C-alpha cells in the first residue's frame, strides 16, 4: 500500500541515493515498481532544478494496490515526487 522515503540530507544531483522506502501494509512488488520509477524520475528532475552545483533534497511517496487494481475502500494509486534545490547560503 503506502510507502515513503527521502534523502536524509542535501545531496549532489549526480549522487542521489535513497534508503529503502518505509512500507505500510506491504504490497511489496507493486510498491517496488513505483519506488524504482519515482527514483528514476527524481534523478531526471534534479537536473532541471536549481543551478548545476546546487545540492537537492528528494522526497518520494506513493500508494500501490495489489496488481495496480482499484479496490473498494482503498486509496487510488499515486506517486508524489519532490525535488528541491538548496542553493548554498551566503
């Protein structure tokens, strides 16, 4: 079902690595598919936020249903990707 992860601190754009996502009510294969796709997207998005040398913070979260199919009483599937550039402080 739901999952989330983030960079523990600002990282270089070319060094984005995230801890394994925290899984809630495990639907492991579907959550892994979403996480892998979101991580790839976050790495691509990092290249278009901030200046070339600015570090970034990445937060990923989502919700996956078994078989990626709607279920009565369950949330719709979703993925949220946040990539924030953090310019160095003067």
